């Protein structure tokens, strides 16, 4: 090798980011770059002339057995050779590095192999990243499999690539059957496939998604109401759709029961002669029955959302406010009585029974108020009191004595 060739060789050797060791035909080290010096613990000067297997001490990661000297294999094959995988390099100080390596013969101008060159790199960080990726993948798959919701991964044409256990159990298809199907095969109703595919393709990964309610048909033909939340994800260089389908059968049944209960409540509230209202925590109407609305000649839609105190005479507002604020989780029911002024300007006495509803943290959710018009009762009481007053006045004006006794002969008054 000429001086110029030697200089070029060393410049190239020292510029390579991987570790490089060159040997002669006998397997003795002739050159090492700084990366190889760091990993082996040998300096180039100290390693020159030393047999490769002493400087490049490699063992199997699994068996810890020494890996055979690669020089003979490379010279025999006369070509680039990938060395054993799962190889550990033990350096001069005993430090260990997982490495990936390969070797090639050094060919002179006459075509003869004059030695070998070994190229290797430290795989420590790469293996850590790979292990972290595998751990993350394991956790993700565990979460996917434990999910109670059906999960599908499909391509932009709808072909199912992955399906979790919940999807298998809900649909009755095996995982192999599902991955041979399209998501459109699960739909009960006919959909515009091309329109949906076009929307999938137009989505931006991690930004666009859709939430829809539809029906899926199981293998046995059972219809499953589902809420599907779908979005685009990127896997490598491939765009895929991740779809989460939630069985909403119980939610639908609960909503039907609630709606039936709400209808029953409305029927009762509208049919009874009492005044029925519901108030939010800020004392606004969330409901008022027809009987209440008729007092003010307003539609119930107009009253809903209004402030309660718009309908309470100013003289009674502090009384009403105090009665409502006194409601607590320990004392959620209280009764009070006050007057209201109707549309015609008539004052009516209303006896209110207020029931407060609280959540698990003791926060007020709403107040249910049921009012009974006690105006006539008040008028009768007033007439009785006036009658008694007149009777007493009349009796007081008579000169004779009058005595009143009970049925048992007990003297009451005169």
C-alpha cells in the first residue's frame, strides 16, 4: 500500500461513525479507529500485531460461549459476511456491549485477500429503545384486549386489520373471520361507502374524527346499537382508521325508561290541581306546570329559564329566599306560605312544600316546589275569626250572665 493510499485509508477509517478493526491474513490487528478503541478498551498502538480474538473478545449473549474468530470465515467466503446475532463484546476492562457486526475481506490490486475488516456498532441504546417500544406495544395490546368496547383497526377501504376480544365476543365472529371482513359487512343499514371512504381519506391524523350512532349485526343476526368513535392514525408510512364501537343497548334502555318516567311525571304534574315547579341552583325555572303558568297568563316555554323572583312580590322575596336557602342535605324539605300576585292583580295565598335534591358531595342539584292555593281556606279562617269577634261583642253587650260548659260539665268561659 503506497503512502497516499495509506493516508486515504486512515482518513476514511477515522471518519467512519462505526467501530472498525482491520487485520492481516493471520488475523493480527493492523488498524483501529477511535470508536473501536473506545469499545474494545485497546489503543490502536497497543492492539497492533495482537490477534483479533484477544482484542475483539465476543461471546454469545444467550450461552456466554466464545464466538469463533471471524477472520477465517471471511477469508474462506471472500465476501461480506454478517456475523452472529445477539453478540456481546467484552472489552479490556470487562465492560460489556451488545453489538451488531459484519466483516469483509481486504482485496489488493491483484485480487488477493490481504486481510479482513470488521465493522461493528454499540447496540445498547438501540436495544433499550427497542425494549421500550416492545413494552409499550405490550401495554397497548393489554389495554386494547381489556377494553370493554369493541376496537377495530382498518385501512382506508374499510378492510379490518385488527379486532380486539370485545369485538369478537360482541359480534360472535372469530378474530380470523373479522380480519377477513370489511367494517361495512358489520353494518345493518346500507351506507354510502364511497362517501365514507372519501371522508376517511380527507381526515388529518390526530385532528379529525367522527362520532356516529348506528347498528351492527352479529353473526347470529342480532342487531347491536353502537356508538362509533373513529379517527385516523399513522402506523409507519400507512394511514389507518382506529374505530372504537361502544354497545349502547343499556344506555338506550335507560333513556327509554327515563323518557317513560319523564312522561309519567309530566302527566301527573299537569293533571294535579297543585302548582308544580322545578328550580335550578341559581333559582331559575327548569319546569313549570300549566296550573302555575295560567296564574300569570304566560306559556310554560316563556317561564322556563326565568328567575323565580320575577314572580314573587317584592314584600315576600326575602321570606322566600330565606326558606329556599335554608334547605340542606340534613333538612331537605321545608314548608312556607306567602302571597303571590296573579296576572289580574289578585293576591293569592300559596302554601309551598319545597324539596331540595343534592348530589353525593352535598351540592344542590335542584329544588322541587309544590304549591297549594290556600286563599279560600284563609278567607274561611278570617270569616270565622270575624264571626267569633262579633259574637263576643254581642254577648258582651247583653246585661244577663252567660256561661259556657263542656259536655262533661266543665266551665269554659262566660
